[in-house]
C-alpha cells in the first residue's frame, strides 16, 4: 500500500473530516473529543512544546493551538500539509516522514492520533517510536491513540462481507485499515527501548472504542 499516494488523494476531498478518515463519528464533537482526550492523557501544560506526528490536515493540531498551546505538526503528505497551512499559517508544519524525523528540536509531549496502524509491522512501529523518543525531552510523554486491537479483529470484521473485503484487500495489497496491533508487541518495543508503556482502554462513548485502544509511553 502506497500510503503517501493514498493520503495525497484523500487530501483532495472537500470535507476536512473525510480527508482524514473521520466518517463514522459525531461530526460536531469529533475534533474536540479527540483533542480533548489527547490534552487530558498527556497532561499538557501551557509552557510545554507539543508535536503532532502524522498530523494530516491539521484539524487536531489547530484545535490544540487555539486552546493556547505551543504545537507543531509533521506529515509526509505534501497535500495534507498544504491543507493544514492553509487553515492556520501560525503553526509550524513540516513535511517529513515519521520513519526519518529530523526536526532539530525536542518536545515535552508528542502524539500520533489515529495513524499508528499504518506502520504495519513490528519493525516499522519500533522505528517510529524510536524516532519519537529521539525528539522527546527528558521526562516527556508520548501518546499513540486509536490503535486497532488485534484481539478485537473479529469485532471490526464482524460479517462475512467484511471478512471477504479484508481478504480481497490483502490479496491486492491495499489494506486501508493497516495493522491491528497486539498490545504485547508495543510492550516489547518499549522494553527494548528502555521506556515504559501503558495500555489505556478507551471509554465507551468514543466512536471507535469497541475495537481500538490508546498507548501512553513515558520516557
């Protein structure tokens, strides 16, 4: 799956929520709900520097900025970054790949929202988390949100047609859901990197809580 092409094409959609795949949710609260959870779990303070990795079109980035926080965004889709800059020119946005982050600065809080599934192997996930840690100040918190849970694969693919669709995508190499992560894989990555990771179950009122979880890393 060529994710860069996929998200460049998604960026052409007129609706900003649809651009980033937020479709099966309450449109009125989708961004405040997601951003609010990030602010709460990361315990973000006004004097801290925040980095939104895989920021897409900047919907969450901008919301957090509007709350008075110092936040930057990075994404590998040129068109998504263009959309983000068009929406708010006061935020620092970088076109870079999470596999090769070189921002030249460190942050107090870093998060990847709704995107970790697209790093679809253990080794790729480890590379990305390693790069996040390199950009983290001592004592920083890192948050990965909305990760598809491998133990709940059948909850998402809960019909014959959905499973058939999955098989078709796997054969054609176009699995748009990315990887369903085993929680122990993330724990293994953190242990190998000398940091502490914690699985956080999502409350039932979140739209994807029935098959996703969050993961908090303490450096």
